[in-house]
């Protein structure tokens, strides 16, 4: 990223606003370059309210009518308020809530707090410190849609997980045989089993022929587990709840949860199809689809979180900090503490964690790197963060060059640069005399 362009763009701002948003109303305070308050407005989150804000800002930008020369600080980087501010052409600068709190305390050491004070402190902080802040750059609609779809899918998966945990707790109270027979209660077959045989008595009443038919129809006839499940079904009533009241009530709840899970799974399947369709149409698909271990689920999430605007991350370290793989170091005198970065994109951090772990299965250097970190005393999560840190450096370069991942090419790059990772690999590496193309990733 051209740093001079950022400084120049910030220098062209004539006014600085703090935007304190809420669900029903918003507060905006605008200051000029000298720090004087030129506008303090509270407006409702309605069409009329936003129209009023637009007219007030246009009046401030007169005579050029360039609202793009007004900077706005806000404690979020997404949502309807941010979208409307960007649509108005304003220069939007997200601010971390913790930083916003510190700026407010600088303005009001007594500890008082109100929405107008919050807005004023953020606006004035943008005026005095904003030259180092990263301006929010809008993504194209295709990337925006993909990111929102992926985040909503994650939310639905979390809802399914909560239902599955409640499903397990309910079965434990009256029907533990199901938990013993189905190690994975996220499988739709386990849900359908409870719907068809809601109680141990119903299971016994249907008989062995019904059990066999169920297992075969759900492709659960593997010899290693078939006999085990049949034996569990035969003794299901031995360790069930002795209370008929508990069984009657909890079986009703279990079936209700099953119906919710089945409906939710149908929606998740629809989301998955929609995401795959959006990902297939995206111009950056090949770059992310080539990442080892990313697969059809993680590749769209990575693309959605990075976006398509190459100016957002000026270097690999910017991306690593944003994704939370770069640690935070605190030093004071002889004291030095290195800890995990909390202020980051949590969705991207989780996605990189999963991706780094899965990459070990298909990428020899990734597995060797992970094992080396474990030997050095790192925990599983720490080793994956270190591996994710290295992967993001590669991904940033690929993303900048619109390139796909090439394992052989990466091995050549490692050899040329004398990477210590290359010495961890047991297999022979490409000769240094092999013609080397211009590296696509670091």
C-alpha cells in the first residue's frame, strides 16, 4: 500500500466526526481542523433521520459539496450504519471500542459518560490521531455477499451445536443407549433414530427387523459397528430412566429438538449451496481454492474475510495482525510478555486456525513446521497460530499477485531463500540448479 496516498487522503479531510450508533437512534458530533464543534446531532434510525444527517453534512462541505472530505470514526466496521455512511461517500475510520473508551477518558477523567461525549471524543481523536488509522474501504457486492453468507452460516452452525448439546443432555436423562450407539450425535441418522424410536419401550416394541431396516436404510451396516449397535438396541431398556413421567416428558422434548435440527440442517444445506455458487462466480476463486486444506468450506470464508481490495492490507504483517496470528508483546525493563492477540477479526482467526490444522494433512512442510513448534514446547493451539502466521504470509503474496498456490514453486522458493523449514522435510527437495521462476509467494 502506498503510505503517502493514505497521508495525503487524510490531509484532505476538512471535518472530523464521531458517530455513536445504537439500534434506535444515533449521535454525531463534528469538529473542524481546529477542534471546534461545528455540529452536534441526535437523529433516529429512520429514513428521515438519515436524510437530516446527509443534508447537515452537505451544508458543512459547502461550497464544494464534497462530503468525502469529512472523516467519520465509528466503533464498528460492519452493519447498516457503516453501509449508509459509506454510501454517502464519507471517509469511514473504524475504531476499537477499547481505544474509544480511552479517548473518552482522556476527555473526561471524572468518568462521566453520555452518547454526545462519546461521539465528540471519537471525532476529536480522529482529528488528532487519525493519520495512522486504517480507512475502511468498501468491498464489491460479490465479496460482501459471500462474507455475509459465510458469517451467517457460521451463526447457524453455532445454533445447531447448541441444539445438539441440548439433545445430548436430554438423551442422557432418559435414553442413554442412543448416545452409546451413535458416537456422533450431529449425524442426521441419530436424529432420525430418535424420531422413529423415541423411547426404549418403542425401540423394543418395533423389534429387531425394524432396527436392521433402519441401519441398512441409513448406510450404517458396517460390520465393525453393526453388531455393536444391534447389541446396544437389545439392552436399551436396562439403563433407561425408571420413571415413566421422565421418559414421556423428555421423549417429547427430544423429538421436538430433532424436528428443529432437521429443519436447521435443511437451511444449512441451502446456505452451503448458495455459498458454493457465490464462490464459484468470484474472480478470486482460483487463488483461495488452491490453498491446501482450505476445502469448499474454509476457502470461501477466507476470501470473504480478506475481500477483493488489495489496498486494505499493505503488507503481510497487516493481515497477520488483523487475523490475530501475530502475537502481542509487552516489554517493560527486564519484563517481557508475549500473548495472543485479542483485538482482531475473530471470524478470520478461527478460520485460519481450522485451515492451518487441515493443511497438515496435505502439505508436508506444514506438518513438519507444526511438529517442530510442538517440540519447542508450544501447545497445539500455539503451534497452529505459528503455522497460520506463516500461511498468511504466503496467502498475502498470492492474493496480491492473483496467483494460485503451487507446492513445487513454494519448495523452490524455500530452497532459494535458505528457509530452515526445508531442512525439516525428510524427502529430497528440488535441485537448486532447477530454473526458478519469479516467486509468487514468500
